[in-house]
């Protein structure tokens, strides 16, 4: 893990910053609803990046809720990168 201060990268001033409820714990993340196109199929792939040390235990299928309560997701992929940041892909419910 790097010794960098990750608050420089993930904070309220960062574009895409949002608070999610991950296993009912508030976690600040960088959120994106990536647009993808494969062949003739278009889709959105919600994804977020968070500080690994601040994330509660997470497993595939766990619920993720936008703190505003208007969006609900489930975890489909968890990718810690070894630098202290974890990327999580979601499926909108």
C-alpha cells in the first residue's frame, strides 16, 4: 500500500463524490455511471472507488444504497488495487 494521503483524491470537492450506505455504514466514494456499448447493445455500469481502509466487509450481492435513498444497487464485482483504493461494480435494482 502506498503512503499517500488518499483524502487528496477522495473528498467532497472531487467530481463524482457521493456518500453511499455500504452494509448500512456511510462511506464517501467517487461514483460513476459508466456508459458502455458492445456490439449493438448500450448499457450503464454503475461503479465506485473508495478508500479500502474505510470500506466495511463487502461481498457479491451486498446491498448498496445512495444516502439520499433514491438509488439501490447490489455488488457484482470487487477489485482492490493494492494501493489503498477499491473499485466496486454495481447492478442497479
